[in-house]
């Protein structure tokens, strides 16, 4: 029964792990947005999402690579947008 839940081939497992890392990276940002306070959980994205990129490469998942790359650099993107909006 467990073989139906977990994919059998290795590429599917790497792809699943890559998507799970992307979801976990998004979940680490949720306390900041929902509670409107700057918790430091988001810093875990610098550890988890690069691992997700590696899993995406091993599994050949473009979606996993792109999502985890965006999640890795999300802080820098938000800083750029925040400073750009504050400049006007």
C-alpha cells in the first residue's frame, strides 16, 4: 500500500522532494505575512530551497528548480521592490 503513496522511480522521488522543499519554503514565510511581525523563520529558505534546487536537478523537474530558485532569492527581490517603492 505504501508503494502507491510514494513514487517508485527515483526521478519522481526527487521531483516530489523538490516540490516539498518549495512548499516548506513558502510555509516559512507565512508567519511574517499572517501575524504581521518579523519572525526569523524565513531565513530557513536559504538552507531548504537550495537543497530543493538540487533535488529538482536530480529529478529533472524544471518547476522544482524555478520555484526553489525564486524562493531562495525572494528576500532580495522583496528588498529591491520595497526600496524601489519607497524611493517614489
